[in-house]
């Protein structure tokens, strides 16, 4: 009986000793992994890094191709050019192209500070009413105390010029010529900026108020 109990006790001691030894080995392995790095983890990290690098290269190639395509669409045009447009505006019925939509008093006939007007004028290639229509000029003006703010978009639809030019600025009433900034474009006018100088051509007929716009453009 004593021999059996002794052997059982020795077995428990051996198992406890083996358990301690196993825990020590695991602790040493964890320390090595922390200091040196687990080979499997290092391999996985290396693969992930390579995949990210490959994805970045593919993305860079796609962006480069898009740039080539975009630049190809505007290739062949001049680095700078001047465009002349004639704006025909009607201020009276039956088909006005400029109307007052808001005033400070609520009376649309009392134009002054706080007034907003919207327009959609006709673009032609000449000052005559019979000149060919080449586009439209939608926009709006707001009247301040010192200046009038204006924003409009030349929208052209011709074989030579198909696109838009966005223009904005401020001016004083009855002061000519007026100069505004061309802040961007689309279509044929992508990457365009410059300035627009406008002058009165004919203000004798409120049904056909004509101004000429000389637009000077540069392309990035």
C-alpha cells in the first residue's frame, strides 16, 4: 500500500515538474517571438506589404492612364486664345430673358439693394438679331449697396466650341467696360481660366440689349 502511494506521489511530482518545464519553454518562446518575431507572422506581414505595394502601383497606373486620356481630349488646342461672343438680352415682354425675382420691399418694380435678378440670355456670333445662335448665358445678379455681384455661364454648342465657361465678379452700375474672372470650364474648355471684358454694343432697344464679350483664356 505504501509502495503504491509512494509511486503515485512520485508520478504527481514528475507531472508537476514537466508542467513547469513546459510553461518555462512556452514563456521563453513568447519572449523570442516578441524580440525576434514569429516567422509565420513576419511572412504574413511581408505578403500584406507586397499586396499593398502592388495595389498602389496599379492605382498609380490607372490615374496615369486617366490623365493621358483627359489630356488627349484637349490636345491640339492653343495654350491661350481669345473668344468673342455677343449677348442678346430682352428686358420686356412678351419673352424677356432677364426678370426680377426678389426685392427688399417685395415690390418687383422697386429695384435696389437686396434685389436679385435671373437671366438666360441668347449667345450669337454677331450683334445683329439675325446672327446665328451659338448658345445661351444663364446666370443671376444680386444688388449690393456699392456693387452688383454677377455670376453666369457661357454654354456653347457649336462644332468648334462645345462646353461651358463659368464667369463671376462684381461691377458698378453704368461703368463700362466691365471685367470678370473666368473661373473654370467644361468640355472643350476644360482646365481653362482667364477673364471676360464686356462692353455695350446697342442699348437702344430694350427688347434686344446687346453686349460684346471678349474672353481671354489660358489652359493649364
